[in-house]
C-alpha cells in the first residue's frame, strides 16, 4: 500500500513539474478566486437585512417568508426539523445571520451555507428522537404563571405592536393598541426581550414580579449616517448647513431618463425646470431663486470632483447612488466662486465585495401630448379671414366664395403629433473582493418626440474600479456618452397657423407638399410637414469623462487625496435639404451642410483631511488646492449648394462650398484655488465649522483677479440636553443650526467685459472706411464695447437659520429653514461718453460694471414620515414647501435705467428688471376691456380733454371701436407710457413637492407630485391663437372677438391695431397664471417570490424578477391656456431676463406610459 502511494505521489510530482509557470500561477489564482468567491458568497447571503414578524406561525411558513425577504433558498427535511410546529419571531432590519440565530438555536437546528448560496438546515440528534409536538422540560416549565405589563414610548404613551419574547425561545407575543401585554412564565430566571422599530432592544429579568412595565428608548441610527459634503463627508447629526439628500431609489430612478428628474419635488427650495419636452433635453436646476445677472447654474460635483452641467446630464440615472444638495453658504463656501447658486453633489454607485451581481432593466412605453388646442374649422377660419380683409380693406381671393375653402381636409395638430415610442435598456455588473471592486454599466435609450419627425438616441457606458492596498485607496472611473439626434421637430406654431382646408400634398408644388400664398389663400403659412420631411439633419455628439483618485492614510486620522478629472467632448452635424417651395412661394434651395466641434479640459485637486476624536472632543480639518484648466474648444461649419442630384446627399459633391462659421479658443476660464475647513464638535452637542477659499480666475482683470470667500456654521443638538429630555420628552431629535458666509459667481463673459470687443461688419469684413484722397473704401474694424479691468467677482452673502426636529423615534421628521441671500456686484451695462466712439452703430457707448444688487429671502419647510405596520407593510410619505421673494435692490448709481428683454414677433420688450421689482418681471399696461362702440370712445376723450384742459387731448392714441382700452393708472386722464407697471414675474413664490412610497408582500408603489404657485407666465402663443395680425388660423378663443358696434367682446377686432404700440403692446392680456400641480410619476411594481423563481432552472438562473408599470406627467392641474404651464425660457434666451415666455418653440412635457422588467442574476 505504501509503495503504491509512493508511486502515485511520484507520478503526481512529475505531472506537476510539466506544468508551466504561467499555468501554475493561473491555477493558484483561479483556485484562490474560487475559494474567495465561495466565502464571499456565504458572507454576502448572511449579511442581507431582513424584517419579519410572526406569532404562532408554522416554522415552514416562516422559512418561506425568509426566503422571499432575503432572496435565499433553504434545504431541509420537514420531518427532521419538525417544520409544522408553531414558532414566533420578531426581527427588524437585522442581518440574516442574526435572524437565523434567533429562530433556529432555540429549536436545536443548525445551518450551513453551501457554495451555491443555499442554506442547509440540520436538526440535532436530540431533537430528531423526540416525537412531533413534544417539548423540552425547559419549555414545559415556562407555561404556568401569567405575567402582565405595559410598554410605553419615550413620552409615556402606550406603544402598540412591540415584540415581547422569552429569551432563548421562540415564545412571544405583541403589545395591543394600548401597549399592554400578558405572557405565561414560571421560571424566575426568565428574561423578556422587548423590541420595536426605531427603539433600542431591551432585556428585562422577570424575577418574582407579576407586572413589568417598560419604557422604550429611541434608537435613531440615521443620525450616524454619512453625508457627503464638499471635499469630504460628515455624520448627519454633525451637519450644520442646509443640506438635502435624495436617494435614487426613493426618487424613482427606474423610470427617470435624465438625472435632473430625480430631484423634481424632492428638496425644499429647489426648482427643476425642464427646458423642453423634446427627447434629450436637459433641465435647469434653480436653488433658492435667481441671484445673478449672468448665470443661475449650480455647481455640479461628481464623486467629489468639480464637474459641469454637461457631465451631470451625461450620467445615467441607473448609475447614481444619491444626490446631495448644498443650499446655504456655510456648506457651499468651500467651493468659493462657483457656489453662489448652490452645489449639487452626485455620488455614483461603486462596486462592492462579493460574487458578481448582474442586473438588467428594460422598459418600453409611449409618450403623447397631454393637451391639444381647439382650432377653428375651415368655415370659421374663412369667416375670420373675411373679417380680417374687411378690417384691412384687402381683396379676398375668388375661391373664398366657393365650397373649396370651407371643407375641412386636414387636422394639422393630429398630423404633427404622434405617439412617440420610448425604450430603455440598462445592464449593470458589479462585484469584487475586499481588495478590488468593480462596477460596470451600459445603457441605451431611444425616444421619439411627441411630434414628427425627431428621434433621440443615447448610449451611456460607465466603468468604475476601486482598489485597496494596505493604507492606499485607488479609484478610476470612465463615463462615456454618445448621442444621436435624427430629424427635426415639427413646428406646433405652423400647425396652428396653417389653413385647415389645405391637403397635405400637392404634386404641382416643388417638393410635393401644399403651400399657401397671399395671392391665392390670403395667407403665407408654411406646411408643417414640408420642412421635417424635406430637410433631414443628423447631429451626433460624444462626451468622455475619466476620473482617477488616490488616497493614502499617512498617520492615524490624517489622509491625503489627489484627484483628476477631464471632460472631452465633441460632435458632428450634417443635413441634407431637398429643394422645395414653402409658404408664399419662397424657395428653399437644395443644399447640404456639415459641421464639427470639439472641446476638452481637466480639473486637478489635492487636499489633506484630518479627523480625530479626543474623549468628548471631535476635530476635523481639510486643506487643499484646486486647478481648473481652461482647455480649448473649436468648431467649423460649411454649406454646399449646386448639388447634381438627390442621390448623393453629401456636401462633398456640392459644386459650391462655403465655410459659414468657425471658432477656436478656450473652453472655459482657468481657475486656481486654495481652500481650508475646520470643524469642532464637543460632546456630540455643540458643533462649529468654518471654511475659507481663495480663487483666482482668468476671466477677471488684473486688478481683481483673486477673490476670498468664507463660511461659518454653528449647531446645537439640544435634544441631548438633560433639561430637554426631562421636559420635552415628546421630541426624539432636535437641532438648531445657524450659518452665514460669502460665495461668488465667476461665470461672467470675458469678451466685451474684461477685454475689448471689436466689430468688423456682418458678414465679417463688411465694415469699411473711406480713406485717402480718393476716398476709397477700405475694410476695417471698430471697438464695439469698452473693457473694464476693474470688474470684480459677483458675491453672494447668505444667512441661514434652521431647525431639525424628530418625533416618534424619528419616524416623523420636520425641518424648517429661513434664509436671506443677498447678491452684490452684479454685472450691468452702463453708458459712457459718446466721445469714446465705442459703438458699432453710432448709438450710446457702454461698458460693463459691478453695479447691481439683488436679494432672495424665504422659508423652507419639509416633513417626512416613515414606518412599518404589521404584516410587513412599509410606507413613507414626505412633503416640502418653500416660499421665496426675489427683488432687485439696486442697479447702481452710474446708470439706473431698467434692463429690458423678452421681445418676440417684432413686438417690444416685455421683461423689466429694475430696483424694487423681481428679476425679469413683466412690465406693461393693464387692459380694461374692448371698446364696444364710438360713443364709449367719445366719452373717454371728453373726460381726457376736460382733465387736461385741452380739447385735442385723447384718452388713448388711435383708439377705435373693437380695440383694447388700457387703464389710466396715474390718473392724468389719458393712457401714456407712465401708465405702465409691474404686472408680475415668472419666479414662483411657492415651490412644493409631495412623495409617497409603500411596499407590501412584493408589491411596491412610488408617487411623486410637484408644483409651483405665485407666478405669471407670458403666453406668446396668443400672437397666433387669439390674434390675427396676418391671415392664419387660430384657436376657438378668437370667436370671442369684436365684430360690430355694440359687441361686448373679450378680444379686439381681427387685424385692427395689431401692432406693438396698439393692441399687442406689452400688457397683462399676454400674462396668465403659471401655477400648476403635476403628478410627475406613479410607479407600481411587483417582485416575484423566491419560491416561484425556484421553478426556473432550479433557482440557479434568477435572483430576482420585478415587473412594473409607470406613468409620467399623468395629470396636470392648471389654469394656463397654452399647451403646457411648465415654461422654462424664451428660445435662445436666459433664465434671467427672458424666463417664463412661452414663445411657441418649446414642446410641451409629454405624458408617458411605461412598463418594465428588472432581472437580477
């Protein structure tokens, strides 16, 4: 035997010697990984959290419930473990290992986790010899005496549903609605265990007592949760600033298609404005109002590194773990000049140790317009044009007296609107070991617009890697996004405008689509289907966002971190247009275009952090520097015409090619910064933090290149004071916060501000000078604006006072904040002497100066409740509301004229920014009513003449019957420019949100509601729907127009005084109530039970399966008459001076219905 064994060993040794070194290493590594995977698998299974309440329930049923809740599979013999006997268990958010210990040890059952993750149950020999239903001697001894008692909360009120269990057994009960319980015991050494959600578990020895009363002590683990702040993290209870955290899970990341949707209705004082209902559109996040004249974007920080709005919108919602919003100066000042509008910190998902976890999500749906307008039919349309012709003394085409034009042939809204298909697929793979963890995700979204013929496609990919090597921690991630916009959006305005008697096609018209002309149709509208089918643009874009960091623990508590990120992007646009004839026989030539753009820049940051606890003293410190590279950006666009035919739709074959635009320069301003923060906490009750940052930016003049910013915050956790505990025992948490500081805004333009702007004509080179004796023309340039080297930073000083309260063991939380945000040094254009010659048109020269100041003051309120009822029903509700008042304090002493903007359709400006009003307020006249006849006008003129003492004085210049009569506000008897006033503003006074979630036996529900109130929006659609300046169709509202003397009408006569100084002048007629309440998201899901999954491949295929249905923008309650009250800004305008103008170029937000499937492997 020994000889044979020796021969076998020798053979094995020879075989091993023939294995190459590479094979040996591979074998060792593979074996190690396999073993590690088995160990990590078992650990991962036992680390899963479970919550379960069962009383006198069969053991087999309890095990089935654990299988569903922990996503595990038990293997056992019913007879061996006596699975039919009743047991009791009450565990709340405990590890599965602890739950099994509580359940199985008293039953004399052991368990083992197999390599596949299954749990094998084995009964002890002693238990197997007992007959079914037989109890141990210990158990029989404990079934004699009845023990009574009451369990109370921290306020002394009875606490229902508390688990009362005999330690070491599964015998137990629950307290009733008054907190009372009774229980049978006989052993004087018995110990009762009391446990309940949100309270610390207590053990009480019975002894010889017959009555036991227990007062439960709150246990709020959430206070120790880690909150991400600027350049570090902090315990939630130590945060002194106004900070909100939005979890992607709670926010409905499953159905969101862009990151900004996760924030809608989630945080008090944060408004998310969707810029457009078109697929792929981004959103504007506004934190605590508008406080700048140059920019309103918050700073975006991604995984601790400063990013951009582009990068924020590049992230896939499935990759986001949570979003933290810093709102007050004490928390944002660490970011200095970039943080005047708040900070949005995005934490992405990282890999975790354990076996590979694969998750796949797919959802499909349809998006539609939730509202259309009632338009005139053909007969009503012809009546309108006849009225218009009578007003303007125009001759109508002969066919207007035939039935051809009174026949409805096309519903143009129906033709352009469609049910847009939406699909999204996401794959995520993560896992790793204690040393290395990885996370990979891939997502693809394809969305059709709710109007023809536009489709947006997006591909997102992300890979993140984390390595822990002793005291070193390394991390790398790469985000990639590729987008494709195919086609163009049909114009809603053109669909409303176009004649309803016109067919879609007309083969006699070049291009094949019908058109209208002033001669034949008394209209020059464009067929809304022509351009989208005859001009086909394709735009593609890409963004790469690599991030790397390295951390090293130098000594205990001291850590150094260096981090680098870059943004590399670009795009290509191309289009081909068939030659066709549009409205009024205007020719659109056959042409092709091609364009390219690219940009890149990087950010480098280094900082030390120190955290140390000395008894009751806790100290934290941060010191570092940051550099933002300006990078570069370039672009080129070209157009080609005279293309031989439509077969080759490419600019390369065009016989005439021209560069139509080019650019090259910096991608952004460069910034170098130095920052520091110091925090101190005593006895976990008194908290102090201060931060400082010094920024230097290239877009400021040499005189003010650097700016200093600071923040200071203090907090008092009064809940931990004995006198509070003794007198306000209804509180479970309480903290008062106070913060103040200064932040800045460096997003100012450079050209024409800190550097001279020149002008060489349009196109470039067309500006000429007459020089020399022969006075010949020579190309040249001029100074358009003067530079101001003294431009300094816009600064925002903010004070915040906050109160955090908790009730019912912090199941109910309340937060209130008051803030006062003052912005100064805002950029405005001020006039300079005409002798400077700094003007391209001979007008008043100007330069920019830090002259204006503005203020936002408001209150924020948030309340939330989270609980778990009997039977495993879990639910949470939260609501938030914020009130904000915006006002301009001054435009400076150099130039006090208001800033005006918001012009459209060749009409005057509508917005007005001046001291005493909100930024971008609407300004104009107030409409009284429509003049019904000449007698009414004569009476008004007589009153005006009498008041003025001049018989020639008129009440309103050019007033005719059927015109708007505007109000004389200054009482001088006539309507003049001095009768204009502030009519409202587009900045909501109130922003609110409501969120609710629930889960029960595999079902889950998520509801998000948001809304705004106290604002006005300008319905520029009225220029088409309620007005007739030229021949075009309109909505049925125009049936309320004045038509003859004596009419009491709501709208003026068609075509009369339809000018910017007549009926269409800026007035409250254009404005409507912009308030709305919108049901943003409703998601209902169901997770299949584990028992059902066991029938698929023996339980080895799926770990989880969830199906769901969702609806976005399901309901909207508003008084706004346009397509959608969620109006962002005038097309091409800013969120400052042209906000709230519905200029007919934005798509409404779609109503989307989705169904989806989530698979876990």
